[in-house]
C-alpha cells in the first residue's frame, strides 16, 4: 500500500487500484479532533465520542478526499450479509439502512464504511465501472459475505469475478484474533473441514485468521486479483483503532471509495 499525508491526516491506497478512474483511501486514526480513547480521527458516531468531534472529523476527511460531504452513502453495519446498491447519496434525514456491503456505479456517490478490527473488503470492477466496500467480521466471514458480494454485483452489474480487484484493508490478524471454540464449531458446521486451516491453537487459546478465510472465500468465488494491506489493527494502535485490543472503548477508522 501507498501512504499519503495531507493536512495532518494519514491515509493509504492499494497499489493495485487505478487512481485515474477511482478515488479511494483508508484513513488512519491520526489527525482528527477526537480526544482520549477516541484520539483522534474517529468516524464512529455511536461509541460515546463527542458528536461535534465526529462531525468535524467527517468534514475534514471529505475535504482531504476532495469530495462533498453531501455525496456520502453509508449504512448501519450489523454483521450480516446484506448487500445494498446506491443510486444516489444518502439524504441526511434518512436513517442508515442495515447492511454490510455497499456498491455503486454512480460517480456522484462516495461510499464510506467504518472499521476497528473487522476486515474491510474494498472492491473495484474496472470493466463495469463499479466500486464497493464490504464489512467482514467473523460473523460476516462465516456467512461468506465476500462471495455474496461477488454474486450480487454479477447479478446487478454484470461483473465478472476475474475482472475484479479486491483489497483487504487494515484489520486484526490471525496471531491476535482469539476466539472461542464455539466460533470454530460454527465454521466447521458451515464450511466443513476446509475451515480448520484458518484456526490455530496456541498456548494462550484458539486464534482465527480472518485474512486467510476471506481471501479463500473470494478465490472460491473466482476472484484472482487480491491485495492484502498486511496491517494488523491490534499490533498498530498508533495508526488504527482495535476494538479487541482496546477492550471496546475506541473509535472507528474510515474506508472511502468513489468513481471519478
């Protein structure tokens, strides 16, 4: 990934994405207005941070990103597998619809989602001119939300899996993501023996590799071009928020993408 700095904000872009046809960025936690546990570029509005700081952070993000704040389309992320398609920005007075995947083929729409350990799956179809973001925690991963997204855009836009470029953004790595045996049982029930390769028993407990599981799901769906940021949120608290490492009292960083 490439790193950029502007007006105190730090953001990253995937090397495999074409900057001439899309704008995208993954903003770190640096350079915002939030204080304390939310320091400082928190984009989450329901975690106890000062609403004025969260609004200021959004406005600064969109200024640096070079898109109007009014162009945003976002959702209430619920750890499911619902995929929504945006034809227009979300009106400010309209409630966030529940979903964990958002896509658009409209240049006037800026997609934004928020993260703090779950895996951001960032999509670009350069052929059909489609962009999207998917939120994949362990529940979404269990539900194969990456493959659900591929199927959804094939049906909606005529996308071909082999044409897609997908980036895995900063998220908790397999060395840090400890889970209970009940999670493993659910994966084995849903995925069969294939699931075992993504679990590792260590002295301190059982660990789940969300990166590997999501990449496997995407490749099973026919995606060939996948880039992993390699940034673990739990190991890099200076740059990213980690719900697990910070025991739930933390902010959310943002992933944004739009067609030019």
